[in-house]
């Protein structure tokens, strides 16, 4: 069992959604409830772009710039250093906010949501097409969280933190079908949060409240556990020059543990997959 190393100061209130992309210079992540998109610099400091009340997740755009999930939808920036200039609304429902998601192999974007108060069945999973069209994919969900795709793009792994479960779905022409349980995390261990898939098709998932990142085989077997010295472990990604650095975001929401809200990292043996960009 290994322990992740703290590599930044406390830089977020609720860190989430780390993503590695050379298009924007390396690692980006969000300070979700402060509306910040953060970039890790080579000196360990971070640069911040404020995009509004909420910054739920961020992905590169195939045409340049980035897309960020906001409180009620997504916002698009045309270059990596500027604030977004236009937006797409996904919900008008009171008490709902975006929470996590990711780009799909076909270039569409999946964005999940949750109720502000965390109430069960208060969220949805939305799909945003490259042309800006939107629709609801899953309804209801409780706390929509990590989403990742297998190396051959035939499977999607999806975490709903409410029931404490990661599901697997078939990918059929960009559509997600046949949702079924993959791994359930015992309530006393924490809840599954953000996740990432590596080149072997294994799934790394943050266990929020448990101070861990767990690695599962494509059959759902627990292969490895990475300890993180704070309980609020929110998300993870694989990055670095060889995609073998596992970066982990944390939260200090409701937690005064020293180091909560910092970024953590460790080296792993199996590289990650290049990030999928949004084609819109």
C-alpha cells in the first residue's frame, strides 16, 4: 500500500476533476464551489481563472480552448488562458447544479448533476452534442460523478456517489446502454467519486470520505489501494510526460485536516489514456 505525496499548498476549497492535456500545458483541475479553473505550474504554484459560482469539470476542446461545466450548464472558451465567452444551459430546475462528467469518444460531452442539498435522485446525466444540442441521458441519479471509457471505447464506467456504486455501460455509436453494477463501495468505506481508466482498462476511483484511491480490474477485482493523508479524496487522473503520474484532488469542505484542499500525486506503472476532447 502506497501513500500519495502532497505536491501543492492548500489551493482549493473543494478540488475536483483533474485532467492532463498538453494543449493547455499539463494539469488542470477545478475549485468546484469557488468557480475556479486551476492550472498547475512547473514550480508547484497554480494559476486560476474564475468562471462563475461553480466550475464542476473541465475538458479541452478539439478546436482549442476549453469547456467547463457551470452551475446550470456548460461554458466555452476559445483559448486556454481566457474566461469563457458563451454558454449552453442544461437545466432550469431549482436546486440543481452540475457536478462532474467527461468527453466521449465521439466528441460529445457528458455532464452530470446533483441537488445542491445532496438529496437522493436530485440529479441527471446530460449529453451535449458538438453542434450544441442537448438531451437527458439518465434520470434520475443522485450525485453524478466520475465518467471514463475503456481503451477500446466499447465500455463506459460511471460513478453515482448517492448509492455508492460504479456502473458499467456499453458504448454504442456514442450512446450509453445497458447500465449495470460494476463495483459497490461499502458505506463505511466512503463513496466513489471521480475516476480514470488506464491503458490496461483498469479503473482508478477516488473514495471520498475514505482517504483512498482504489484500482479495480475490468472484472471489478480490487487490485491496488493508494492512501491519501486526508479523507476528502475527490478525483484522480493520470498525467505527466509518460501519463504515469497519478494526480489526486482533495476537499476541505467540512474538513480541517492539514493538507485538505491540496493536490497529491504518486508514480504508477501503467500509463493512462490521452484525454478525450469535446468536439464542440
